[in-house]
C-alpha cells in the first residue's frame, strides 16, 4: 500500500495567488481529514469528510479556504487568495471507520 | 471543549536514560487516546491507541499508560533512533472520529 499521497510536497507562492493542495487517501478508507501544522498551534483540524461528504468544517479559517472530495480517491484543499499567514505544513489523513488515522507526508506551503 | 496538553515541550536524554512524556487531556466522553511519532519532514506515524483507564500498550522501548486525566509515554533505555516529536491526541464522544492533538514533545536522544 502506497499510503496517503499528497502533492505537491512543497509550494511557494506569492500573496494573492490561488493554491491547490491534493490528496489521495488509502484505498478503502472512508474518512478523510485535512490538518494544518504550525510551530505555534501544532496540528489543527481544518475539515473532515466521511464517505465523500463534509462532516465538520468548523476548523476552516475563513472563506478563503475550501475543500472538496469529488470521489473516494481524491480530495483538494484550495486557498484563494493566499496570505502569508497561511504558511504552514498541510497534512491529509485517512481512516476506515474507527481505525487510527494514517497521515501523508504533507505539503509545506510558503506564501511570500 | 476538548483539550490536550503535552509536557515537556522538549526533552534531551542520553542514550540509555529512561524517562516519561506526559499528555493531560479534558474531553467529554473519551473514545480513544492516541500516540503518534513524527520525524522531520514526515507525517505523524501511529504508535498506540488506549481506550480506558488502566490500559497499557507496549512496543519495543515504548510503553503507553492511561488514567482518567492523563497518559504517559514511558521510554526505556532510549536510543538515538528514538529521537522524534511525540504527539498525543484524543477522540471524544459523539458521532465524529476526528482527533484533537497536543503540540507534542520534541525528544532528542544523544549517543
């Protein structure tokens, strides 16, 4: 199993640009989570999906952030427009029912 | 509101020097407490799940324990390869299976 696959691994963009982060969960997993990690706040849950349906998006910072899961094998997290304070490592994780979360290796986003 | 606090923030040990990491939590209806290990540039890697007070789990030099208010990750005779950030997370009651994480303990084991 290839595990959770995220792309790109690194993204550097200028303030105001649109950023799209991608995630392929582990095959057969029915829950998908987007987390953001910073030194100050640690890992924060942004949104999670169950069976491709968004269940809890209370962690999404503001309307500039949006997430989609068009099918069981793909999800995107979009930031438009991006701001320097969005700089962080974004992780995607997946799980099956109540099994532990399996994380990807993250996308390091730098907004200048 | 569910909350997880880990201490210390950082810990430096000599190889072979045993110690413990602490995870204090407040959660309504604990369904599980999780320990993860995170190496630089990588995502968190699952170590243990504990479900009820008194439960213990072991893996190599690591042992996790759970009470009603906190969990400990005991590291016995650590080696340099145990150096990593150790994260604690809780899964609360309700229908969701999201995890709330602490900010982690950065462990450095020197040879």
